[in-house]
C-alpha cells in the first residue's frame, strides 16, 4: 500500500520520482505562463526542492554544491525559455542546453559519489530524477526536430 511505501522510506530516503503522489510544492502552480503547464518544468522545480534538502549534507567547502545549485536553476530557466520559442529549431537548441545542464548535474553527482560525500542511495535517487528529466527533454527535442523537418518540407513559414 502507499502508506507502507511511505513508512518504509524513512526520513533519509526521499520518495522515488516515479511516485505520482510526491510533489514538494506546497501550493499549486499559478499557471500564468505556458511553461507552468509542462510536466518537465514541474519536475525541474521538484529537483530544485530535493536538491535544497540534499546540499546541506555536503561540506560547504566543496564548490560542487554551488555548481549543482546553479545548474538546477539553469535547467528550470532553460525549459521556461524553450517553451517561449516559436520556431522549432530555436526551441530544440534551448532544450538541448537544458538537457546539457541535466547531464552535467549527473556528472557532479558521480563526483560526489567518488569523493564519498553522499550516500549511494542519494546518488541513485538523484540520477533517477535527472534521468526522468533528461528523457522528457529528449522527447521534446525530438518533437521540435520533427516539427522543423515537416515545416521545411512543406515550406511553412516560421
């Protein structure tokens, strides 16, 4: 049952990303802007929230914390920026940049693991979250590329 799952996780093990019940947001998204309706944007905000809880466990002397924090913001901002682009190739480039930030974040998690600064379970959880965001971004990039091909073949103006 869900109650058993939640009680078995404990305080030190966040709920897996696949659990549809988990959302750290205390209030619903305002939905004033188009990106607020996009699932991958919501997941990027959940990543920021989860990371904010994780980073205090890492000694502040490691610059990795600052890098992870900056990359998390870059992911969310990149997604919002991409959604605002009207031309598919511009959207794809911006989404690729956000995906690059996701991959850089995963590499930093590997570094934290190599330096034994985090528990392996935290690294796995982080990489599951990042992998989900990366997959969604890849799908959006592919969709934008497909739209660009269709536009060019039909000579539809941008």
